[in-house]
C-alpha cells in the first residue's frame, strides 16, 4: 500500500505570508508554485520589486522566488538567490527576522525534496523557533507540523507526533486555527505508524464533522490517510470506501502523481476483497499514469510489479505472476520493511502454488523476520511516544501544582487589594468633590467674563455707529463731482467693515484693493495704469484669505516703487494663478531707472505680513513662501520689483 504524504515533503500546501499588505498577493502566487513555477517566479519578482531593496520583506519574497526556481528545475538560480539572502541575513542580524526565518524554511523544503528528511526536519523546527520569537504564530504552527511529519519520515515517529501535538497546542493557545484540520490529519497518520489506532481514530473523529468544509487537498489527504489506516488494520472494505472518497477530489486537485497513487490503492483494496476485474482496471490505470508522468523511482516499480504479481496469482496466471514477482530484487533496494515483508509473502504464495515448498519456506522465514522487525519498530516507537507523553503529563501536573500555589498566594493578596481599592474610591470621591467645586467656581468666573464681553461688544457697536454716521453725512453733503473724496470715504468705510473680520473672501479683498487704487491713482500721474489678472479656475467669491494681506503687498508696491518717484509709464500689476502644487500671487511694480530703494520706510507692513504668514503656517503641514526681487516682467517688458506669494494646495486659513 502506498502511503501518500502531501504535507511538507512532496506537495506543500498553500500558505499565507505573515507580511502586512502582502498576504493575499503572495499567497495567490504561492498557491501555484508547484504548478506554474516559472510564471509564479515572475509574479513574485514583480511583487518583490515593489519593496525597498534593503527591506526584510524584499528578501523574504526573494526566498520564495528561489523556491519557484527550484520547482522549475533551475537549481543554479535557486542556489544563487539563497546565497544572496544568506549574505543579507548575516549582515543584518537584528532586523532580518522574516528573511532569516524564510531562508531556513526554504532550505528545509529543499532538503525534503531531495529526501534528506532528518536535515529538513531540523531546518523546519529552527524556522518554527524563529517564527515564535517573531510572534508569527501561524508560521510557527505550520513549521512545527512540517518538522513533525519529516521526523516520522526520517524514522522517528515518536518525536514527530510530539511536535504535531505541540503544533496543536500552540494553535489552541494563540487562536491560530487555520491549519487545525491538516495537522490533526497528519498527526493521525503518524499514530497509524506508531500502531496507536485508538489515538489515530480520535483525531479522525475530531476532523470528520469538518471534512466537507475544507479544501479539496485537505479532504483528499484526510480520506487517503484514513484509508491507509484501515488498510493496515486489514479492513479493506472501509479502506476502499475512503480511497473512493479521496478519488472524488482528484479532478479538482489536478495532480497526476496523486491520481496514480490513489488508483493503485483502490486497485489493491479491490484485489483483497476478491473484486479482481475492478482491481485490474484500477491497477492497469495506475501503471499507465505512472508511465505517463515518467516516474522512474525503482521502489515504485518494485511495489507495482509486486502488486501486479499478486493480482495475476489470484487470477491463476502463474507465468505472468512469476515474471512480475521476480522482475526486481527488492532486497538490494532501500525499500520499506513493510513493503518487503508483503513482497516476500507474495513470493511465498507463488511458490506454494507451483509446489516449490523449499522456496516458499525461505520467503516465509524472510517475511516473518521482516514482520517481527516492523512490530518491534512499532512497539519501541509506541513505548517512546507513551514515555514522552508521560513526561509531558508530569510537566503539566507540576505546572498545575505551581499554578495552584500561585493562586493561593494571589488569594491572600485580595484582602490588601480590596483595601487599596477602597482607599482609591475614597480618594476618587474626594477628588471628584474638589473637582466639582472648582468647576462651579470656573463656571461663575466664565459667566462674569461673558457679561464683561457682552458689555464690550455693546460699547464697540456704539463706537462704530459714530464713524458710520459721519461717512453717511459726508456722502450726503459732498458734491457729486468730487470723486476723490468720495473714493476716500468708500475706502474708509470698507476698511471699517473689513478690519473686524479675520477672514474675508478674495472678491472682497480685490474690491478693497481697487478702491485703494482709485484713491491713490491721481497722485501717481496721468499715465499710471493698473492691471489685474485672475485665473479663470479661481472663483474669488469662494476663496478665503486673511483680511488686508494682499492689500499690504499692493500698498508697499505703491509706497516704495511708485509714489515719490518721478518717471513716466508707472504700472502696477496683480496676477493670481493656479500653478502646480498650489496658487501663486504676483505683484509687479515698475521702478525708476536710478536711486531706487525697495526697502525704504519703517518696514511695518512687511513685519505685519510676516506675522500673518507665520501665524497661519502653524496650523498647516505645508508653509506659504514669499519672495521679492527685481526681475524683467514678460507682461510689461521692463524691469520691475516683484513680490511673489505661493500658497500650497489644501492650505487653510481657518484656525
């Protein structure tokens, strides 16, 4: 009977990376790693190249690219990548945890693919230890289970089942139950090897209610493993039933090797219940499938020829039986003792049938020696496993005793804890009363402040009535043709309205600037011109700005560049545009040819402007930038003094 091992050794299951933001993408690729290794290597390379070249995640993904190269037959590329990862891990021992863990994991996979099960088990168990240190519990559980399975394959099932149970315990204690079904099935398989069918059946019964909800591979492995267990108990009908259920998932899995193995198992069970026609159909089908996938494994051939030999013997075809049974020399091969014993029993049956009793006796003795060896192996490993469990139970008992002692110590502390809690409650109540009294006192003070503020507001409103009254009288009494005085009155009225508002619309700011220009224009000469450009993408009525901020820049331009100088063609231009990353305000003023000093005066306006910018920058992640200097204006085609204010995108004036 062929034991199907689809754990970590031949058919690793799909897994999830424990890497934030990469889990689903990496898992999707890894699920296909043994089916389309070249394509998966490309996908994983693209995913890896999105990571920083010196990051842990970059080299963790590189380890799986190495595995894809190995699965694709490119051993050189795999070895090269593993050397690169090894250098990275050696150079960064403090922060290369995931890469180190996966490097050891991939080495374990490589050992298992080459049949070096003991070395592979060691690497998986080391990887499990690193995963625990990194608190990557799911990967620790998986590596413990893989290490346990490989220990069984290396001939140490007692230690292997201990690691399986350790994996189950870790999954329970950390809440990582993704692999519970798979691990329990594999643990049951190892208990079969130990001959502990009672414990194996316990795990099978735990898994049975969930068998229809798991993946096709997990369901296949469950029925296949339980079928093997029934086979070795010689309950061939129960084994056949499980193998037939396992066969139902083969189309979904799409693995020709598993197809061939399962069909040979079904054929052998049919043979032992004397359904020879069905047995021949499945065994011949299995032989063809092994030939189609070019399996050149000598022990596989020995097993199949021995199986076919018994089928011919049961069918009465002694010549064919002889050719099949004698087609190989199994004693010279590293074949399982259980299979060797079965082959010698078949040879004994053949020689009995042809009357060669001497040869029959020889093979009977050989078979019984091997059976005794298998039974001794099972008994010794069963004893070792029971002994290990005894030590574990003793450890657990001692732990429980220590826990009970600690609980008693804790119970003696409860009294003191209760006293501390009572004192804390008293202190809390006292603090609460004190806080309540302070809050009431603060509320009284706040109410007094509100009353004072209301009085100040009323007084301020009364004070504002007088200037408004004066402006109204001036507008009524001034002659209609006195435009300059009327503009001045309008400017003063606008200033009065805007000075009490911190934030105004861009439209209101521009209206104020235009009124200001109307007032000062007569003093700047008849040929003075004022230009204004507002980007059509900017809606002045929906954009907010601090009041008087742009006006200060314009006023400085008039005061320091235009007023007080006698030269023709004075011009002032305000330009507001959307640019990459924000909005840009440009104020250009022409300058005299000689004796121009852009910074004459007290600098009050510039200080106020800097204070406004600094105040609002504190509430924004990006800052406004203001520059000035003499440039040649492309619009005016003359030297100008330019002030530029850049306001970043999403800048807010709401504080």
